[in-house]
C-alpha cells in the first residue's frame, strides 16, 4: 500500500528526475547523440513545461495529503518536491518574458554599413555544418526566407542590421588610440581568452575568425573580428560580427558575446 509518506517520497524522486531530463536533453545535443531540434525543440521546449507541470501537480497532491491530518511526516519532502518544478516553471516564464523583448535575429555586428564578412574558408565550415546562411545586414529583414511570415511584418523595411542596432544600441565600433598592430595583437589574445577556437588570423588584413561554443548544448557561433586604422589614419577601430549557426533567435547571446569581447579588448589595451 502506498502511504502518504511514500507518496511524498515518490513525488520528490520524480521532481529530482526533471532536472536530469533537462541536463540530458541539452548534453545529448552537445555530444551529438541527437539533433538540436530534438533536444531543444522537442525534449525541452515541447515536453519540458509539461513535465514540470505534471510533477508540480503530483507534488502538490502529496503535500496536501501529508498536511490534511496527523502525523504530518514527510511534509518537507513534499514541499521540496513542489518547489523544484515551480522554480523550473518560473524560470521558463522569465526566459519567455526576456525573449519577448529580444528580436528574432541571430546575426549581430558593430558596423552594419560595412559589416565584417566571413571568409570563404569560414563559409565552407558553416556549409559543412548545415548552418544558417549568412544574411545581408543591409537588406530588409523580411526579405530573408525565415522572416517571410506575417508575424514579422511589423519590421517593415528595416534591415537586419538596423533591427540589431535598435535592439542593442551600445553595440558599435570600438575606437582606440593605439596603432592597429597593437589593437590586433590584443584582439587576438582576447579571442583566445574567451575560449574561442581561432580558425583564421591575418594580421596584415587585420582579420580574426573564430568559433565560439555554448556549454550546455554545444551550439557553435562564428565570430569575425576586423581591425582597421582609425579616422585620418589615427588610432584603430575594432569591429565584430557574431553569427549563430542554428536557430532563428539567439536570445541576445551574440550581442552579449560581442560586448564581453570588446570589454576584454579595451581592458587589455589599458594594461
């Protein structure tokens, strides 16, 4: 017979398995056990909220059964079992709220008039990985295939670059007083310090290309860094472009990466 205490213990066990579900779903993508569409799209986005809700209901029932009459043993187990899925649901609500304020883009650059362009070598890596095509940042957003949908009509004639700059107004070309060669050396060091895999380094052209990976899913994003002379040949300018290989929206990851990177470059030039 399943007693109230055992039921509370069962509810706790089920609740503890839910985080494992999310971890396995994400790490399975990272280690190539299944596609990101299955791991993220199905296991997490589709089934994750359902599992959280189901375990929350079971835990709530267990907590009520334990508290309605004495002895009220195992009430802490039932409470913890309830708090785990509620925390998960709260986090999902927060993520969706954040996503609502972020445009559905995955290609961000500091210079949208003349953005750094991936080299043929980097483009071949993206093609081999069946990655998103590299879009024209100066073209209207809704002209690109993924955005030919009525729900994106409100962007009007805005270009992909304009949408990115409006969403991230602080993302602009970084200007420094040092010579381009010094800026380039620091930029390369900062790229390696970010843990990126450098695939191209061309000091004469002032170009660095690298691939950045995320921890949980192992998603790969490509980064292009360009170092040029400043206005009138004085100082230097550093531009960065970060492009996700998969997905429509990056949830702000590329912009955050560029901001963190440029902060490292700036700090490196001050030391």
